[in-house]
């Protein structure tokens, strides 16, 4: 292992260099002024009434569902379509946002 300095994002950074599985790995370290006191991260104490807690529980219950079959990983589907198109030598499908924008411009 070794400690080194490098320029990254316009700043000088400390890194810990080590070899892992035949590759050189750099772990970015923090300068002492970049490390925050954990007490700063703790939420401030808030006064909450029993009725507010009851309302919050009702809200969570109303938003809870046991059936998640309607949720799908759209990103994964789009990525698989791009990979499949490239593997078959076709042009990958256009992103939906760009296709909708182009259609909106052509209809005006």
C-alpha cells in the first residue's frame, strides 16, 4: 500500500493505493477539514403530538401496497433493448424523451 496525492475535480486529493486482483486501486481519502463531526448529522429533536403520529401512520397505511406487480424496471428494459439492437447490428432504439420531443416539434 501507498499514500499518494493526485489532482481530481480541480482539487488535490489524498488516495490510498493498493493492488487488488492484479489491478491498481485508489481509495480517495478525506482531508481533516472534510471529515464532519457525526453529531452534526443527527436530526434535531422535534416535538410531535400524538395526533400527528396517528396521521402519519394513516398516511403510510394509505400509501402501502402488497401488490407490486405493476412496478417494472424500465431502465433495465431500455438497456436490454439497446444491447439486443447492438448485438444484432441494428440502430439502438431512441430514448423515449427524445422521441416525444421530436414528435412535439414536428406537430407544431
